[in-house]
C-alpha cells in the first residue's frame, strides 16, 4: 500500500537536515528544510543514503509566449487599425488558457505598410501563424506580427463554410463556390504541417 500523499505549503517546515537533504522546491534555514512551493512532498533515497526531500507541483507550469516565439492564434475580431486574436499554441505546444493578442495594421506586412487593409488580411475565425514582438501593455495583450512570408493565415473558411485553398500570397479561394477572398496568406514551412 502506497503511503498517503503529503501536501505542503510555502514556508512549511518539512524535516531537519539530519533526516534528509534538500531537493527541488525546498530551501534550508537554521538546520531545517522548508518547502518553497505548494505541492506534494516526495522523499527519494538511493543506496541507503540520506533521502532527498523535494516538493513537486501537481500541474505542469504554464508555458508563456515569449518575444520571438511563433504562435498559432485565432482571429476574434477586426477593426480598421488592428486584429484581436486568441493565442492557442506556442510553437507546437497547446496552451491551457488562451492569451489575448493584437496584430496592428503596421505589423501585418513587411512592405507597403501604408496600403494594408485589415479586412483584406484577416477575418474573424481565421487561424493565423504570428510571431510575438512585444509583451504588450496594461491590457495584457501580446503584440504580434505577420510581417514574414512564413507568417499569416493558414486556415480560413469561406462564407459558405468551406475551408479555402491559398492561390497566392494575398488570396484564398473557396473550392465549392470558386469565389476568391483576400487574406495575408502564410507560406507554411514543413515543420508546421501535420502529417
């Protein structure tokens, strides 16, 4: 029968230094080992040595989008100045909670920035590959860019609800109705394709 799991909180005294050596999630003070995390207490010993006392969190730590990271996001709304998105993946790792991001008009393309029109680049519901350029402002929005050939819309649905096919860097076509819609299309790299 497995011993009962012991939970501890930060600052809780676990044992003295004679009973164990400090591991991850712990610190020592005045001859005692204390917990520095809220989590489960584990004691591991090898070859009869003094056990290593450590504290493990139950859940994995949340991965955060960092500057320069390529993220996958879904467009939630657009206006004449920017597109609002929800960040769903960092690289190929899904996030537990979606983060909010903003793609400003001037960050959509690398060239002819003054001629960019948001509604010709993104529509709500589009799945976009973007790169984080700033951690944002007080509204906790990440600032994103699609100003590279490899970044932009990767999945879009036409007005008839069918997934569109890219036909150039700025257009996608509905295979059902053959209508063309403007998008800032990503040239998807092989490492981002699902096999």
